């Protein structure tokens, strides 16, 4: 689960460690802590949620929300950072009731992948 004590200003990033004790932390791609605005829409109901995103990686992100969508929900995700935006299709892969949800990116256009790769490269460079 993300650290709830971190500041809520946009643009803060720290490399995130992985824990063998939590299944959601055993991922193929490391995530980086980044506070940004996330707009998440359930594809079947068009229910839209505006929330804070706290971790991101090439494979997915973590969205902080008191009312997460159920595991398996198919989504459209839009993340807004520094005047730019990243969008793709996604799926809820785990839920922390009352705290948030882990989302896996499932269908990403090449131009959107480049946006995400550039963000991650910028964040890693800032903290070397």
C-alpha cells in the first residue's frame, strides 16, 4: 500500500521498493511514486472517478480513492501531470477497500507509451 504520509503536491517521485509479502507488490516492472491527478472511467457503466494517483510504472499505477472499482473492472484511465496527459485502457487488478486500487494498463497506443516512458525517465533522472 502506498505511503499515506507523502506530500500531495504534483511532481513528487521516489523509487518504490518491492515486497515479497504482498502479492500486488510482486510485479515485473518497478513503479515510481508520483503524485498526479487521475481520471478513471468504468467502461461498462461510464462511472467516472477523479482521484489522486500515487505510483506509476510502464505496467500500471495505483489510484488513491475511498471508493475503488471492483477487481476486474475494465477502465479508461487519464493521468494529468505538468500540463500533459497520458491515456489508455486498463483493468483493476487489486483493491484496498477504503484506500485505493492497483490498475494494470491493458491497451496503450504507441504515442501514449512514449509519453509514459518520458515521464518515468524524467522522474528517475530527477532522483539520481
